[in-house]
C-alpha cells in the first residue's frame, strides 16, 4: 500500500526523490534512490529508477514510494508551481541521461542508480538537496571535477567519485574515500559515517528555494 494518494486525487504538480536500503550484501553499506514526478492534473505518477541489468532506466518498475516492501525516505518533496516549473528540467535530465544503454551500469564507483538521481538533482539546484551520504555512486563523474557542489551552495573536488571533498551549506563537510563518506552536516547538525549514513538532528526535506532566496 502506498503512502502517496492516487495521482488523480493530487492535482498539483509534484517531484519526489526517495531513497531506501538496497538488498543483499549491498544493503550493509548503501541505499538505492529514485525519482517520482507528476505534472499538473496528470492522472498517474511516473517513477524512474536505474537497474543493473537490461536497459538501465526503468519507468514504474515499483510502486511510487515503495522499495522491497518498505517506504522510501523522502529527500526532496516539491509541489505546486515550483514543481511545475522544474519538471521540464527533470524530464530532460531523464531523457538525456548518458548512461541509459545496456551495459552502462556499474555498481561501483558508478554509474549506478544513485548516479542517475544525483545527475537529476544537479539540474535543479533550487531544490538545495543531495542524496544521503551512503548513496554510493552519487559522486561519480566520468572525469575529475572541481567546482560548485550540486546545490551550488559550496565547492567540491572529486576524482571519478573515488576520492573527493565537499564543503557547502547543503552538503556540509564531506570526505569521500573509495565511495565511502565521512563528514559533518552543517544545515541540520549531525555526523556522517561511512556505510552507516547520517546520525543527528532530523534532516530537512528539500522543498526548493523560493525565487530570489538563493
């Protein structure tokens, strides 16, 4: 049973990013993430995941907010006019995802399911969000990178997602070694531990910055 109402009962546009523990041995160290979108007055939710076999990008592979019988943790929840304005960018990022062909998926260091969602989040920095620190693969890039963080509230440097550092308001302070992240959360005080994730103050669900607030 879904926590989300039937799409027909929720006329507003909406974007949700969720995560849940992976299954098998991967669940010890990592989470899986996905995105759910619905345009204004659309009568169905559209959920997008990436899987490790066949064509990677999957549409409505699972119910909108469930992952192996458990409800996902909500990382981003944007609705109404803000969501309506951002959905075209989300849809374009999904269509243009460069690792969408059979054989592109790589569990570590990426590109994997978390690489897919992190790529989408970088196209909507207004969400001021990033995936959980144990979303292995979120920092993968096909080349060394130095510049603004995905939320554009800080700076980062990374070598293919295998070694990196971030300092930012949304990202906090993070050190990434072989995809395992340790650090401090500044916005919602807490600590980030490799494999385990975050411990601390309840985390803010991203709802997108108001125009001109950033």
